[in-house]
């Protein structure tokens, strides 16, 4: 019988690298707000925010080391939430 609930201990180096990446992406978000991109400004900020949230979920919440079923459930929940938020925005947009 194997122990499938083994701990996943991440090294300080890996955690520091993820943290530094999050800082760089935060700086990129600030830079995007200072550049005139028109409609693409919002899309760029959302893309950067998605990458940052993916890093936090994968490493700091240890989702990278969870079974596939947990990851699938997480993505279904996130897509459902995105659908509700998108539906709300379209409802407000076309009133």
C-alpha cells in the first residue's frame, strides 16, 4: 500500500522564483496601464492577472501536485464562474 497523501515540500528557491515572477508580472500590469493600447489594455491586464492567479494556484496552493480530478473540478468551477461573470457583463452591456 502506497502513501498517496505524501507532502509536497517546495524548496525556498522555487518559491522565491515564483514570488519574483509574480513581482515582475505585477510590474508588467502597472506598465500596461501606462501605455495607450485602447481596448487591448483590458485584455492585456486580464491575461497577466490570469497568469499570476495560475502561478498562485499551482505553487502556493499546491494544485500542481494534486490528482487530476481535483484539477478538473477546479477548472470547471473557474469556467462556470467566468460564464456567470461574462453573462452578467453582456446583460449590462445590451440593456
